[in-house]
C-alpha cells in the first residue's frame, strides 16, 4: 500500500528513536490501520529522519497510536517550522491564534523545552531560544514540574554524528501531546524475565512484531514455534489472548538445562505461563502444547487474528520434525505421555510452506502472519520471500545478523479464503515455488563466522 501524500487532518510532528529504522514505517502504518486511519505525510517525507510530519484526523487518534508504538518517542501538535529561527517565528505568527488561545490562557501553567537532535546545546543557548519566543501570547504561569501544557522547540542537525552542521536543517515548535511506549523495552527486558531460552526474543523486537501483527484486545494470537513465549508476552500486554506450540517437550514443560550461566537446571515454575504471570497477564494465557509444526493438528477454521513466530534457523536451535528415515517402529498410541518421538531434519523451505499454509487455513480474513526469514545476503532478492495465493505481502524489514547474513521480518495479510488446492500451490505454480537456498542457511552462516574468526586470528598473529 502506497503512502498517501494528500494533506488531511491536523499536522503533527513525530519524534522517533533512531534504531530499527526499517521497522518504523511499517509499525506506524500498522497502528494507523488499527485506528481505522491511514498514514498521510508531506512531499519532503524522509523515512530515515527522526522527525516525521504526519496528518492525523484528531488528537485522540494521535494518542491511540502513541499508546502502542515503541518506535516513536513523542508526538506534538505542530504549530510552526522553518530552516532558521526567523523562519520559525514567521511560521508561528501565521498559525491561527484561535488554535493557540485555549493553551495560553490566564490561570493555566506551561513549560517550554528545547531539544536538539545530533547536537548538544549549552544552557545559555537553550534559554536564549526560549526568550526569543516571547512574542507568543502566553498568559499563563511558567511551571517546570507537571505543567498543564508542554511546548517543545526541536532542532534537527541531521543523522551524521561525525559531521553535524553548524546550523540546523530544520526547526520545529509544537504542543506536546503524548509519549510512546519506549519504557516497555526496559520493563519487559529478557534480563529480568522469569523463563528464558537461547533464542528468547528481546522486548523491543517483540513489541514491534506485535504491532506489525496488529494484535489487540480480545484477539486470539498463535505462535507455532513458541519457545519461551516472548512474542506472546508482548501480544498479551496489548490485551490479546495467546497460545502456542513447540516440538520441544522440555521447553513447553519448563524442564531441562537452564539458559542462564549461573543456573544449571530450570526451576519448578519456569514456563511460559509464569512469564505472563510475572507481568500480570496470566488472564490472557490460553495454553501451549507440544506439537510438530509440519503436521497441522488444528481443525479447519478461521480463528486466529494473528500468527507470529520466529522459526528455528538451525543455528542456536535445530530445525526438527517428527519422523525417521528408518520408518515407523510402533504406533503413537504405544508411546507414554512424556515420550519424545524420533525426529529428523526439517528443511527451512518446508517450514515456510507449512507456515504459510497454516496461516492461510487458520487466520481470519485480513488477519496477519508475521515471521522472521533468515537470508544469506549475497543470495537475497525479494524473489526468495515465500508466497501464497491467500496471503499478500505487507512489509519486509531487514535486521543484520552478521556481515554475510540477516533476517527479514515478513508481514503478510490474508486476502483470500483457503481452498484445498491452495495447499499445493507451490507444486502447481512456479510463482509459489519454495526457494531451496534457505536450506543451506546454517552452512552459509557458520561459513561466514569461521572466515571472520580466521581473519581475526591471522591479524592477531601479525
């Protein structure tokens, strides 16, 4: 979906964190969609800038977006902007007085803050900038702690920390509306998590994925490679009911060796449910089960609002499915409850075929599938992204792993009801053929790592 460029609604300024740059636009677009709105921006929009001017129908929609986003720091109602302070002042003089007056009246309290991106301003410089705004008709009282209204002057000195200009590229002034949810990254940090594993997703990315999936109140979210449930925790925070599955019996039941270096074995209450309980989210826990992702055990129905997952790549966790090259020894009924079946390698290309079929068959219409796709950079083109006749690609964001490898966060949306013939689309239409190059990702990953180790060793010897 292309971004709209027709100005509609009031002008707001988004201040964004300068990390996970590729993930920011898809997250914000998803949150606009969740609010039944559409992201509209101006002609000079720069997705890599920390400052975005966007048009939003109302202040309530702006606040709703900020209650979810982990990419944006703050949002402001934009009153003026300019390349120089003189331009800014002229812009502020042109801003309708009737829109200012409600926040500048007698009896109100206010504060003006000065923020410079990529440059440090001295205390005197900040005071001078505030004094220069004396022409604004403020009638209230200055209050530095908990004022009724906050106003910010923001200066943009570009994104190159080694080459900051003497003068700012642009200066903005506006009324603070709300902050984003950046504090969730620390609050839900896996370092403080009760139950973790080797591949537990960090909190920042988990909330990004939940937002890309548009997981919300009373939704049902499923993770077919659930691990320690990091993605489920993020979705539950936004009010979604969560469930998952994993082939690893020990992970599901919280048994076996611990992942923390100072702990040998997992404790009696280390499990996914305990993680949700830790954050007061246990009421959103549905269940998790031991299951093989290659064999869909779910009935044919559209009941998941979102499917989110981080499949194993064969690097820190093996890619396994039940089966044996030797054939079946005995029937499943003869196994005891805690038996771990014989497993065999589960090729990445097969994992993605099964995952997309699961989403096509069990997502509600317009439900979303969000998953990580590991790639070898030299082989990567958009053609290697798995396709399905029932799913439309929404976004594709890269996170670098090593010099040679990365992983793409793929977001897809269900646009067509599933038919039995769609299960075998990869066999009947070359458009949906799996990219078998995914199967050698593990070898390519470790090949790159070993080359790096050899190079560092050689440099050390020199």
